[in-house]
């Protein structure tokens, strides 16, 4: 029997070489390949797609008084709605109809949804929305885009296909005919209110909401530089400053209530100014969190700090200033590894959070 041929002699050299790859960094080893948001949304479930649109609508710069998500068979064609005021669905509102299909939306996909909107608003289940957008991860096909960009053509197509595409899909209990008062209502309806949102446009707008980093990753943006505290303390500083001066007074065994009272102790004057800077640093982090991470993230950070230092705060100390010093030092040493803000938290923030907690009486320095 002849020896088996060496396969390496039958292949070009470049097919035998190791695949070329750039050196792997730690993030790639830990998390793998980063999948762009426009690809991630393609594998969402219909429910997750609605949640994503709800986040987008909630975080829109224009803002709504309330964003609601209606799920289930009785949603009457409303998936996510942005409500302008307390009048809710009988005031000014926008509708975001969410469709998560394997292909781009077609007229047969959306005309039944338009039919639902017409029928239920005709029956005064709600007022017609100011705007009605179709939202799909693969967008709208060319034929549908043409209809949505030309209201008269959309109306004509709806009337033409009503019997085939809409009549039997409005409700589960009856076939809705386009006739009588309902026909008149449909003829007079403003079809320019129906439109669509490009998925890339939605992703770009979602990028500026507090939900983007938590959903798609990629880290947080750089924090802006916080401003200096005003010379005269603001009203919302009163409580933590009260506790601060109590600590000073406890240390010096006399009543101290304002900055001028510290003139005999330069070290306390410097300490006072540092504490205010720490407080304002933490306030800037609170504001940054409001715009960049989901609600509750900053409050969770405060709770973690509190849990880490409360035993120290409640221990026996020589005086209130000693308690404050021990607590703020301990805060700088806490291993805060889980919170979503940890990559941007600084030493000043940790100390300032202690004063935020004192500002709502969760911490007190003088026993």
C-alpha cells in the first residue's frame, strides 16, 4: 500500500498558516466580540423590542408626561404610547406600534393596525393620536415607505384592501365593514399622522437616554467637570451643614453654627470648604447618573456606601468630628465593584455621598 500523501504538500502555504488576528485585549477575552446595537435588536423577542422602544420614548429629549406600554390581545393597536398631559389617551399623545418581524414591514402588515386605530378611535376608546409611528428592527419596505410618505395613496390603499386585509382583523368577535358613519369617519381622518421611524435613527436617539449603556454596553461617557460651590450655601445644603457644624462644635466643646465661627481654627475652615466641594462633586455625579444610567442606579450606589460605613458611624468616637473623619475615610476604601457608575466614581464622590446621606439624616456625626 502506498503511503498516504502529506496533505501539507497539496495546499498553498497561506492556507496552512494560522489565521491572522490582532492581539486580544482583556475586554475581548472577558466579553467576546462586541455586537453593534443594530445587530443586537435583530435578535430581540417582540416583548424586548417593545421594552427597547419604551426606553427610547421615555428618554426622548422632548419628553412626555408619561410613557405607557400596553401588552396583550386587547391593546387596541397601541403598544407604546407617549402621553403629553394628564388627559392621557384623550389628550395629545403619540403611538409607537412595535413590529418585530424577520423582514421589513409591508402594507399588508400595517394596514390592519391602521384599521384598528380608526375603529377604536371612532368608538371613542381614545382620541386619535397626534402621530402614529411604525417601529421595526428591519424598518419598512419600499412599498410601505411610499404609502406612508404619501397620505392620499395610503388612504386609497387602505380602502382598496379593507375587505381583504382589515375587516376580519380589527376585533376577534366581528367583521368590521367600511360603511355608514364609520366610512365617513375614515374618509375624514388625517392620514398624514401615520409615519415610521428608521431603526438606526431610533438607536441614535436611544444613545442619548439613560438606558443605552446598560442595554448595549460600551462604557460611560466622560463626566463633565463639576462647578465650584457657590459662596453662599444653597438651601438644599442646610441639613448636612447643620450636622457638620455640630461635629465641629462637639470637637471644640462650644456652639458653632456658621463659617465665621471657625475663624480661630484655619484647619476647620479648610475642612469646611473641602466638605462642600465633596458634596457638590457627589451632586454632579447624581446629575450625570440621571442622564446616563437607568433610574435607581445612583440611589443604589448611595445605599452601598451607607451599608459599608453605617457601623463605623454608629460606633463610639471621641467626638462628632472624629466620627465624620472615620466615616469619610472608610467610604474611600469601600470595594464598590458592582454598581454601574463605578467606572466614573472618584474619591471626592465617595466623601460627598456621606454628606448627601447626612443631608437626609441617614447619617449623623454627633451622638
